[in-house]
């Protein structure tokens, strides 16, 4: 019997073909934690009197609350800095960017097993890694021993055919899939995205797909490794020449067929990610704030789309448009291309690289009763720091057009 992509990655790590449901111990290639999860992991390591197994493979990132809005947060940041410096770990301070973007830009390669203290670690499957989020205690264990046990997941095959017609994007595709299968549709499964549409898709678009696998309950998301992946990694200064794809006779627990040419812009409405509607069903809802960024859609490709829409336009007087790059690298590229100037001239606010409003700790918390349209991955009640606000999720194109109009708007009517 052939193997899925998840099985192939795990097989390489353990030296034999794994069976779904089997418990295996895997050597970690990298272990990562951020300022929301690192403190507990550090406390556990210190309580046990242990050291990290390999400082070059342990990464700490301050991204969830930076710059610090309070003395208590500042103390957490100092704790992380001192531990990382003392142990020689990789450390990325305030303004470096979001942990997932940093990991993609600097460390992750196909076939790696990455342990992250954040649920959206599954993003790395966009370049063919097996990556998943774990609790801080499990992450502390991985930091100490360099390995972790997992139950080999079943895989769900998501075959996408047809052409995605801009401004429809991979964000609309993944929202459509989550709306179809529900928040529990892929519980503890590896969501494997394949087909001609995925092959034509950019690597950044694939990262968006895998980022939101967790919103359907998935253990991880994985895309094939092809020439586009290899070229993308080469641009980041990393040489890797081996491809990854599932065997033709691989066994899947579920198979889903999606015709991309039929996709519309999609919107997730409050307060559940899987509560997905087509743009025509929600168009006209007035918005107070629009947020474009996060580990889902804060990359240069996303910003190019937004700039194309915003150029020569002004945002609605009743809207606050917040734009936040996913990393310093993305920020610099946006500056070089003149995108930041376009955003500022349109009336946008530019936040420093990081998570920002998505996690609801600072830098854009909405007021009671306000509506925020965001490119982030979650819209649970209180997600952005105020349980009395409502969060809608959409693509960068939908967000940009809606910021101009002051209400949720179909971007297809303004795409040129």
C-alpha cells in the first residue's frame, strides 16, 4: 500500500512505514515557543533543573504582545530574553515578526518534524513539513529531550481542480472547505491538499491553506513539494531539491473534491470560523475596523493584492484600516515596492511586524458593538480582546475593498 505525504514524512523520521493510530516517538528538527506559551515551558524546564537539548534547534519569538503594553508583559519578555541568551537558543525580539513566518523564512524545510507551542504551527505544511501545535508542557519536554511522541494521524485528501479566478484566493478556498466540513470535520487528521489547482498555486497561498487546517480540527495541513517550493526556499537562501507527493495508491480516511472555478469570495461570520457564507449573503454589513495581516495573510503576496485595490483610493471615513506585516522581511519588501506608501496615502495604520489585533491584547482592540473585518484565522467571541465586538473573516481583497466602501463588499466588482 502506498503512503500519504504525512506517512512519508513520519517514515523518514522513524525508519519504517507508520500506520494511522500508531504511537511513535519522533526526533524534532525544531521546537518553537512565543511569548504566549514560552513562559510555562521555561518554568517547567527550570523546575526540572534541565537544559535544552540543542540550543540551535530551540526558537523563541516575541510576537503576540509587542511592543509591550504593560509591566507584567515586559517582565515575561525579559524572562524569555534571559533564558534564551543564557541557554544560547535562537531568539527573535519584538518587531521581528510572527513566529510562523519567522520559522518559514529561516528554518523549516520539507520532511521536517516541527513542534510548536502554537496551534497554527500547521502552517509549515505549506512547504512540506509535518508541523503541529502542542501545549507548553509537551513543548518543554521536546526542548529538553529533542523528541516527542505522537499518534500517527489518518489523512484526508482534498483534491482541488479548476482555476481560481482572482480576486478569489486560497483564503476563500480554505474558508469554503471549513464551511463545508465544519470545525470538527478533520479532527486529528492530516489535511493533504493536492490537485492541479494546488500545483498552480504560489507557496504563500499554500501556507494560507495549511495555516487554517486547525480550524477544521486538523492535526496539520500538508501541500506537495514541487519546483515552486524548491524555488521559494532558494529565494530564502536554503537549498533543498527533493520533492514530496502522495503515492497514487495512498489510503485516505476521507476524500473531498473541490472545483475552484466555482468559488466565490467567502466570509466567516461571528462567532465561529465554520460559519461561512458567500459574499453575496453578507454584502452590505457595515464595518468599523478592517485588519489585514497575521500568520494567515500578512505576507508580501497579500500586500500586493491590497495595494492594487487601495492605490488611488481612500478608506471610508468611518473605518480604521490596520495593516501589519508578518515579518520584518515582509515589511522591508513592502517598503521597497512602494506598498507601504500606498497604504499610508489611503489612510491605513501600519503596525510593527507581529500578531497585533488578532490575539486581542493590544494594537487594535475594537469597541463594544463594533464590527471588524479581518484576514486572520479566528473569529471566536472575544478573540480580538472584546467579547462585545463581532469579527468577520475574509480574504485580503475583500478586506481592502470593504475598507474603501465602509461595508462588506464583493471585491470582484472592483477588481481591475
